[in-house]
């Protein structure tokens, strides 16, 4: 198969720019320079920058800092251009034609599309959109056999906020370790955006490979800095694909994170305070919307699904953008037809309130009555 522009990105490209109101993000709003400046060391700036190449795996100093938080050594991690490249390098390094890959479903489009393009059979472990519903480990076990190269998870999950607990992750790791060549790939990009219910997967299994980045928890996606981390020797099979794709990461991005590192917990606490404030505001909004839609405040994070009384989520999302100047994602671009994805990570509470008010106005006009899909939520 040939790769095409995914429907999620196509929707962003068509509708996001210029919207007066947005509920489209999955993270606390990115930092602005003036707000971030106090967290840097005094006198830090362009005069201290280094503008050269770094080693292909990334600078040892930053790899050591990240690895230490995971209980790893610097040699067990390499840096990438964001989590997207991290995932890409693992898929390219691990999958060969004839392999099978078991994916938590729905999952970020990259995993299924690239696995299929690489010649793997894609098997789907479909989970309920209700993030509080227990997962069926037996159903996952039935999908894994000796052909399975990767079991791929995303926890915490976009867009439901589902967070697999330690017991579930240990059970999944046991299934992986029972097969001779299977590894567990966990996209942990939303880890730390809320209270984690489990340790990082690399603490639970030598077969676990995790990917992450500074995009979500740090709220610095423009740095395009991510990583792959594992105790497995599989790391060496993945690294060449990073070298061929980007050679190395930006030294400027590395220096920003290194400079902020001593005060990272302050950054995280500031972001978490915004998340908790907005979770309360969103919960209150859901209460007043009873009868018009279904939805829950997610276990962690600032993104969730709502289920309005509309039969066509794409048409509804397009009308919200065109008639109410509000951007949000139709659930069908994420594997949840009938839903809308709503992100509420705004730093300014008044901006969030205005967007939610706009959404309420739009839904009351465009989707005021039960639809033929009512009661048919997956």
C-alpha cells in the first residue's frame, strides 16, 4: 500500500487555521516565550547556544537525564524529531513482511498505516470508548501468536484518557514475554499529563520499548524532540532508521530542555494546575449539557470524547467550524464515529469558557434532538 494524508491531518489542514474558538488540542496550551522565560537560568540566551551537529543518538548529557528518570542508562535511549519519528523508527526497525502487529484500537493512525505498508498483518484489540470500563486481557491474548512482532499501546490514551493500571500492564508484559520474538511498544506521549496509574512500561519488562517527547507534558511541541527507550537490544535495530531519516536532532532543542531541566517539576506543576482547573470547568459544563450529549471527564489529561445527538459527526464538526467559528475533531477521524473530540487545555479560563459556550450554542441549534444513532454508541 502507499501512504496517504490521514483523515485526521486532512481535517486539521482544512479547518483549524483561522478559527476564532478551538477545542482541537490534546494538551495544555503551549508555552509562550514571555511566560517561559523566568524558568531559564539567568543570562541564558542565544549567546550560549551551540549550533553544530550532535551524535546520531543525541547528546549524551540529555540522554542521561531522560534515561535516569526511567531507570535506564544513556546508552539505552536515543533522541528523535518528536514522538512521531520515535514511533516511525521502531516500526521500521522491528517489522518485516509476514509479521503480525497487535494494536490497541483505536490508535494514532501512524501505527496501523505504517505497519500495513511494511507488510505486516494488523490485528486490533478494540477497547470501549468508556475510559473507565475494564480492559479484556483475554481478548488481547487471543490475538498474539509466534508471528507477532509488536503489541502496541498508547497509555494514557488519546482521545479517551484511558490509563492502563500497573496490573493490566504487567499482564500484557507477561503475554509478550511468553512469545520468543514479541516486543511491547508503548507510546507514552501523554504520560505525566495527570496522575499516572502505572510506572513506565520499561520498568516492567525488558521487552518493553517506550516512545515519548517534550510535546505534551512539557507543552513544547515546537522543539520536535522525542526519544526511544528500552533495555532490549532491539534499540540497535531501530537507530539506523533515525540516522537515515534525520541524522540527528537539533542541538538548539536539546539546549532548551537541558536549560529547563533543573526547574522541570515547576513547569509540570504549573501545567498540571491548569489541567485540574480546566477538568473542573469541563465537568461543570458536562453537567449542564445532560440530555443533549453524553460524555465523561477523562481519568487523566485534557482531552475526551463527547457524543452529541447527531448522526454524522463530520457534518456536525464542519458546521460548527463554518457557522460557529469553532474548531473540533469529528470522532470518525480517530476511529470513533458519532463522537466529537474535545480538548480543554486552555491557559486562559475565559478562552475555554468562550469555546465551550460556542459549542453549546452550536449543539443546541445543530443537534438538538435524539438521532437515529442514539443508543447505538459503540
